[in-house]
């Protein structure tokens, strides 16, 4: 039987729920892992809500102060699912206490924080990972495999969008427990940190470092009522952000994110075009990867001209990443499974003392791009990202 | 806290896994239910495999004889996930012992068995349901809602396919623990009971009783090696089945299923065309329902001619069936959630002493259509189904 | 310069327009052809309308009696675009006068007529073709090429639909110049001859002879006003027709056609599944052929499991059938081009004294299937088609 | 009978063919127009090729010097289909001679030329238009109609791509009769003038003036052999161009074009997101417009949450722009029809003495954006476009 890994979860919101579900399911579907998460403690500021959540999900105990949690000797892993402005302090304390650390994205409020956090976990030598869960969509992982197999060849272009529409109405409040993502003081930024961070993480995973950017942002609704105080406040976040970019490998990119694209709900797409092939993905159809094969690396030959076309791969075969763990060909998995797959990768890597990806250092690079994007949006000029090559 | 409902699960194969996952997850996502399943006992013929499964999934105990299981006083619900030829005997015994009964589809080997089983659970007065899980795909439930809202109007046509390709290779064996679906003695039939039963259940749920059919079946690979004995045997199942049908409401239908449609993995589709609108669904893209609106029942007016088109509804809004229980708009659920949704419906209905659908009596009607189809395939003539109107 | 081929066109309706456009365009896009159609005479019953049509389209002369037309010495080719009940008589006279004969589909009102017509053109030794224009959609021709290249392998299944929705309203009249397709006395049948004839022609072109069928038809609107007389009449046509079929090669098929599928406008689809691959086509997206490759005949090897998927071939490359005659890759052609491509094939074949396909004999086989389908719909029994093997 | 309009066509390449086809077809399908084009003269530098082209297409005469053509008294309209570097001189001369002027896009090599040309045609008071044919795709015209009907509401975002892949191979030559688009001295620019000019024209037609841009360009293949001289030359064109933009109405935009997107052939897409709805178009599927309806302007009410979705409008109904001129619902038209529709609009406007759009002044605005894009790509800074508001 695998040894237990005692989890202390911070946050009982949307991410607290998604992560907890992952802890519960990972041993059922990845029984070969050496550690089995145990739901030791749930930490939330509101005791009543924390107790309710703990009962519903099966946590053994409740804390209302994260400082108490990270010091508990019976906790092996601290999972930071609280708002962005709390990540740094918790991560530093958790690392100082020798805990394994998982952190929701974006890693930090800015590069300075992210550097400090990275240094802390590396100094402590603790396993660490940031929940860029969309890497673990099987179709996205398949895209990476196709790149690694040399089926794309020299890359020319990358383009990504992350479009939503849920904040269009001007009467949506900002701030508070459920809408802190709209409050710049808590979230750090708007769509740049919340959505583009995902797009950037995937982009650099597939196509290497982004070296420079020029960006533009917009805030369409400039005043909102605070969810808890009812006070009318200026809106500090970016409702939309778009940028042009260059990768270290010379390819060009466009990125765009918004919460004002009517009809798009979680429309995160990317496309990579290379000399030998292309891949395209859309998170609203996550069971598919579209692949255009021009040159077959096995032979160097080209696909006959009358047979070329975008191949819509239904990524549910047992040969596909993660899918042998789930059901049978044709049967889809969903949003929540990206967290479970990510957790399985983390636990497998930790079991072999190798860094699970994306670790804090990797997420720091994404933070560098985010900060460069926001800086460029302020100045209108191209900005070097400083991403480690 | 909800009271426990002690589950005795029979079968540790693909369905044992899918059902068990549902028992574990339903209280987390449907906390309002009055009963919380407890994994009391797992029953399987091979003790070693049963113990392994029980450990991995958290069952408290193991049985190797289902007779022992159904007689245990600490069992409230018996879930029949074993091969088709065992359904009848287990269901009768479970009902006789006053257990709630869940049964995998198809309900029985034939109508006679299904009638006996239906009579038994009704005489015992126990909650009962058959796992036609695909009704609980949110998009399928939305189709039903659209029908109920009068958006389809007078129905003219229904067409359904259920296509797979996994048995094309002639060197796949038949029979045994994992391939009994290819063994007619155990499965009763081939694609008719395994796949078309789903299509028929959905069809009658959406469009009412099927009254008569004419059918044709084929067995492409006529001899296979038995998985366990290694003996070469004739193949008794139907590899493919197609039929024409009439509904009681006068509409026409085509149905087709096969495991020889290269490139189709779990391609279960249906389309319903009515005077006022149409719906189309494809299980390989389960997050979508395609809806064509011609007349708006709210006003009786027609959609302007330049705006008509098939609307691709991404069924992940909080307004969609089941989706308020899961994540946020744009985030998909997958195959396994159909079982969880079905279980939640069953538990909710049982809590209010109303029959959960599809109960045994409902599944008996589907069995009637299946039997009529197979009879027609033998004679080449139209056959009345005898479905209760 | 190519020699002129003097055309006598009978009919100025929808087909008169489509054919005439083809005569005008074919020499521009297929300049290598040995004959250049000249618009010599247009024949229509209503002189005023015929004169208007002739002026708009550039015909040199007008006839109101087809008998006069077919006897004119300055006419080389007679094109029969008039209603179905006139085909036989005109074709016999044209052949007797040694004219080349083109005929709209369906060839005839029934098999007896079709046999007589076939005998006549063969006895006269004149080039002849029936306008099954959809074979000449480049994507459909590509499907045939893929079959010929051995990329499908042993066929298991064929399925076709031809769905429209334009006759749902009960207040549409029947009969007369523009609605004779709804008048059984003129059209012979409803969707069977008008739509399924196309589906059957394509099916047998791709997959060989259909040997037997069982069918069902329906007339949803049973009385309509005659367009010209205003009299209320019973409706004699089949509004919908569906049938099961067997091919000589052992594969199974479903066919369905209706004009009551709300939201489907010219939705003619087919799918062929074989051991080594599958193709799928949809006439509303005519620029695509979907191809699933399982085994590559070049090597006999299978596509790697993680790369399998339906390839959506945008059939606009210069390597694709007919497309080198039109624009550049990515640029689509449309409905009218199927007639031009067909005409080019006919002229090329006639120039080399080989029968252009589908000739009358070929169309006779389609008529046999249509008649068998209608016969089966009357009796409810399987009917042998008598198609020549 | 409509009066003849004597056409002098300059150019016998791809565009010469597309325009000539339009002149031939427009009177057949738009018989109500007051003028009927007559193919009076074809002008091309190579006499032999010009004569061949004239014979194939039916021109009455041939010129090899455009100066002779524009001075001929029997010419009413001069159509400039020659390479970009010849547009200015020909247009000035044609206007000076009082000819109607049609010009291929891009209008000119730069803004200075475009201003001079605009001034010339306006001073001469002659009907003029630039062949931005893609406005006349029925689905694009429908998008404009939907905007005009108030179905999009306040615009937030616009995004456009125009992707091709035909120049990836390094051994494609540049320059000469068929590849002058790759020669900067003749074409002026690469994808910016050739492809993005289309995207910009459509964007401003749908969403108003673009006020400022920041851009980046790339040349992937830096040396090519000249097609005629065989000399190795540096490549001067932009192989790829991407830019961010702002519209006068405050909305944000991304634009991208390349000839290095493997698998994309003529992939010109746009999407417009507004408060009340969105539209999306893809030129490889030109028969569709995707429309997301959130608010119905007729009532101000919102589409019920369970029925929202992207509606795929098959733009072939008689209610759709241009489609009543062609075939029947469900039957597509193709690439060439965009020229015919454009020509019909031009002739209709000229007949009523109103400027056909896009006239030279309109195309001048597109030129301003193109020049600003290229300037920004050189400096890395945001550039004001100077488009007339």
C-alpha cells in the first residue's frame, strides 16, 4: 500500500474544490503511485464555510489561519489555492517548514515575488509545482509529443487566444470571496495573470522561450461596486490584453485574451505552424487535437497532395497521454481530469526526486512574460522579457 | 449528515469501476442528497482480483458469491455489473431480499427475462433503475428539455447511429472476463443489446414508443478463438445491425450500429426533426447539442430567414441540466459523469419514493424493441414491438 | 479552334439554367476539348418565356415543340431538361434522329421506360449521359479515387442521407411549371426519384451494385392545391423514403431521404467504412472530403495509434479532381461547377468514342434500385433489385 | 436590351481570368442591370499569350501597350489587372481619358500613389472601384447586414487572420509573370498588400476606421532565384506580418497574415465581438457565417441561457445577400462569384450615379493602414494611420 501524503489545503473556493477532487481520485486511477494523498486539513478564513467544506469533502480537520497550518507537523504538502496576493507569504513559510508546495497560478503578483518564492523552495529543496493544469489536457500533451517527435519541424508561427465573456455586464461587482479576480489589489492583474499566464505557459512548453513582446490592454468597464462593501470603485484590472511576441527560435506569435468576447466561454486556443506540420487546439473541444502533417519524419517524404488535410485526432485512445488511465477509446474526460493528471505527474516526479513541471522556476519565466506584457502596455514599446534561455 | 446507503457492487470490470467512481463522487457534488453511498462490499468471482479492486477503490469487504452478497443484512443496494447472463437471477434474488436494485444494461437476455425481473422488483416495491447512463449526458437531457418545451413540434424523423471499430481485427478473441460481450451465450446479442439498446432507450425517451421495425444484421468475422480456452468457435453475435422503425407518433426512423465502422470509436448520434425545430447529438462531442430553431414557441413566430442555422450549444452553462453541480461555463465534464448524474437522479427519486427513470419497466420496453429487431433480422419481415403505449 | 457542337436545350427551368451555364463556361475552363458547345436552340412550351430565356442566355433560336427541335438538322445534341414524364418520348425521338442525348435524372418514370430508352440510344450508337452531376463534385470524385487506390479495403458499411426541408409547409401547392416535382403523375415519385436517385448513383459508383432492399415511405402532407388549377388534390409522391440495402460485395447500407428534415437544405451525405479506411462527404460542405486512414496501402503499415483521426481534406488542391481547371488552392467552386465538370467529361469521352459515365445503361441500374425501393415500400418485404452485376 | 459597356481588360493572369469570367456571367445572372459588358479588348505585354487568351475568352481585339488601350474611343471601362507597380500610371491615364476604372487591389504601391489616383478619378468624375472581392462573399455581406441591424451592439474586439502556406519552400523563384507577388519592386510589399489589404478592407467596412497600429514583420526565406533571369536575389517582401490595432470606436484588434502557416491555404478569418452578439467567418468555409446571438434587438431580451450557442448559418437562402440571383437553398457558390457579385454592385451603382464601394477613396484608407503597419514594423512603435474618420 502506498504511504499517505498528508495534504493541507488552503482555500475552499473553486480551486479548493478542483484540487480536493484530484486528491481523492488520483489513487483510484493512478494506483501505481508511491504516495496516496490524505485530506488532513482544510484552511479557510471563514470557519463555518471551512467546516462545511471539510465535511462535504472529507477533510479531517480545519484551520482558519494558514500560519497554523504550515507549521503543523502532520502536514506533508501545502497546497496554496487562496487569492494571488497571499501566495508569496504562504509559499515562503511552507518552504521554510520543509513542506512540499503546490501553488495555484499565477505564481505571484509580480516577478520580484516569484523570484523570492523560487529561491525559497529551491533553498529548502522541497518538491514544488504550479497548477498550470492545462498542460495536462491529453490533447495538449499530445501536441508536445508531436513536437518532440519532430513532426512540426522549423517553427514559423504561434498564435493563442484565451477568450471569455462572463464580465461583460457592468453590474457585476468586484472583490470579495468569489470575485477577487476582478480586484487588482488582490489579483495583481486581470486577464494577463488569470488567463494569458496559461497561454504563455503552454506556449513556452511547446515552443521555447519568449524573448520580447509589445502589448496593449484595455479596461472596458471602469467602475464596479465592491462585492462586500458595496462601495463604487475604479476597476484596476485589464479586461483585455493582446500582444505580439518573438520566440528565441525566431518564430512569431500573437496572443490575445479578454473576458469580453461574447459567445466564448473558455475558449483557449493555440496553433503552431512549422515547416513540416501544424497543430491546433481549442479548450472548448478539449478531446481533439488538430494536426496537419506535411512531411513524415519517419521517411522525410511528403504526404501525397490529394490526401493532405487537417486531421482531427480524438484524443481518447490508449496510446494518448494519460488516457490508458481512464476509460476506453471514444470516452472523454473533462476539465477536472487535468488536475488529476497534473497531480499524478507531480507525485510520480516527487517519488523519483526529479522536479515536476512546471515548477516554481518554470512559472517564474511565465511571470516574466506577464510583467513584460503589462510594462509594454503602459509604454507602447517592445519589452525584453528576460526569460532564461 | 446524510444517512449511509450500503452498496454491494457485483462486478469489478469496466462497469464496476465506472459505478464505483460514481458512488465515491456523488456525495461531493450532490451534497443535498439524503443518502450517501457507502462502499460496503465488492463481489467478484476471482478473489485475488476482487481484493485488489476492493483495496484500490475502498470497499470494506469482499464476496466471491453473489448469493452471499444479496443476503447480507448490511447491504441496502445491490448493483449488478456482471455479464448479461447473470442479471436475471441476481435481480430476482436481490428483490426477494428487499434490496434496492441497479442493473447494467441491457436489462436481460430477452423479453421473458426482463418481464420476470420487472415483476419481481415491482412486487418487492424496491427502488430500481437500469444504467442507461447516456440519458444523463447534459446535452441529451437538454434535448429532452427542448422537446418538452415544445421547440420541436410535430416530429417527422428520427435517426440514430452507434458506430465503433474495435472488433474489426479477426484475431481478437471472444469470451472470458474482458471479452464476454463478443460471446453470444453470455451477452445475448452483439451490438443490438450492447449499443442499440442505448440508442433505443434515448429514442423512446425523446420521441415515445417504437411500434414496429424491420431489420438486418451481419456477422463479418464468423470464427474467433475463445479468450480463455483458446478453442476456435463460431461467432454468435451480430457485428452489425440496422433497422427501420416507426414511432407511435407516426414519425419514421433509421437505426444502425456496428463495431466495423473504421474511424468511429464511440460514435453514438441521434437527430430528431420536427415541424418547429431539430436537434442533433454526437457522443464523441458530448459537450454539444446542435439545435435548429425554426419556430419560437414563445411567440409562434419564425426565426428570420437570414438568421436560421444550426446552433451549436456548448452545454456547460449553469442553466444546463446537471451543470450547476460541476464547474463553470466552458468547462466540460466527461464520460464518467453520466454515471454520477444518473446515480444522483436515482437517489433523489428514491428519497421521494418516486420511480427513477429508466426503471426496469422502462428498460423492458427497450428489450422489446431489441427482441423485435433480432426477430425481424431472422425473418426479413416487419415485426410489431409490443412496446406499452 | 474546336468545332462547334450545336446544342438544342429542352427546358428553361432550374435545370435549363444550370445546363446552359455549363455550355457557356466549359470552353473557357476546358479549352482542350475538341468540341465547343453552341447555343443553337432553346425549346419551351411557353413561347414568351422561352424567348426571354433565349435572349438572356444567348440562344440563337426558339422552339415550342420538342418534336421540331429533335428533327432539326442543325442540332447535334439534345439536352432533356423537361419534367420526368417527357424524358422517354424525347429520348427515343432524339436517338432515332441520331442526336447525342443528355438527360436529366431520374432517367425515366420506371424501369420499363429506362430499358426502352437505353436500348434506343445504344441501337442508335449515339453518345449519351444522364446528369448525375454530384459525381462531379471534386470531393466525391476524390472519394472514388481513394477507393480505386485501395485505401478503403474490404467494405463493411455504406450510409447515405439526402435531407431537405422545403416542403414542410402544407400550403405549398403542387404541380405546374415550378412544382411538378411534387406531382406524382409528372415526377413519377417523390424523394426516391428526385433525391435518392443521386444517392444511389453515387453509392453504386463507389461501392458497386446494390442487390436487394427493404424500404418504407411516407407522405406527411396528404392533400395539396394544384399550382395552376387551384384544385385540392391528393398527394401522390413519397415525402420521405428510407431503406436498408445489401451490396453485391456483402456490405450493408442504410439510405434515407426526406423533404421534412427541418434545418437540412441540401444535406446529401455518404460514408463508406472499410477495413483499411473510411470516407465521409456532406454536400452542404462540398469542398471537403473526410478521410480516415487506418492502413497505408503503400506499405501495408498502420497509422500510429496516437496520430489516427479523420482528416478533413479541403479539396481545392491542383492534385484534386477537376481543380487544376479552376482557381488556386483554397479557392472553392460551387454547385454549378458540377455540371460543367460533368459536361467536360462527357465531351472528352465523346471525343474519344468511349461512353461517358453515367450513361443511360448505368442510369438504368439506378432506376432498378428506385423501383425496387418503391415496390418494397408497398409490400414491406425485401426486394431483389435486378441490377446488372 | 441593356446597352453594351465596352471593356478593356489589362492583364491575362489569374485576375484577368477571374474578371473576364465575371464580365461574361454578370448579364446572365443579373439581367436587370442597365449595361451589359462587352469584351472589346484584351491588353497584355506578350502578344502571343494575349491572342491565345483573347480567343479562349472571346475578346474582340488585342493590345500590347496599355497606353493604346486607354486611348481607344471604343473602350468605356478600363480594368487594371496588371501588377501593382503599373496601377498608378494606368489609372491616371484612364481617368484622364474619361474611362470608368476598375483596379485590382492593393490600389497602389503606397499612400502617395493612392492619393494621386483617388484625386484623378474624382476629378474626372468617373465611376471607379477597387476589386476587394471578398466583401461580396454572401456570408461577409451578411455579417455587415447583421452589424447594420444592431445585432452586435457595442464592439469590443475584432480579430483577423489571413494564412497561406504556398511559399514555404525555399526553391520557389520570385518575380516574373506569375510570381511578381514575391518581388517587392513590383508588388510593393508582401502579405501586407496582398493579403492583409483584404482583411483591413473587410474590417473597416464592418467596424469602422482603424486609427493606430503596432506591427512586426518577418522574411523567412531571405534569398530567392528570379523566375526569369535566374539570378539569386535578396527577398524584399514581408513573408509574414502581424499587428495590433485600435478602431475609432474604441475596440481592439489583432491582425495576422503569413504565407508560412502549414496547412492553411486561403484561411482568411475574422471575428467581431460586441455587447449583443458576435460573428465569425472563415474563407475556406465561405458558405457559412457563425453568429452568436446574446440580445435580440427586436425585443431587447436575451436568448435563454440554455439555448445560447454559435449558430452556423449556411448562407444559401434566398434571403441572403446575392443568393436569390444564383441557385436554390443549400447550393453553394464559389470563389469566382465574389467577382461577379462585385461587378453587379458596381454596374448597379454606376447606373444610378452613386459611388460603388469600395471606390478609390475607400481603398486609399486601406492603403493608409498598410503603410502605417509597414512603418511600425520598421520602428517598433505605434503609428497613427491617418484614416479619414
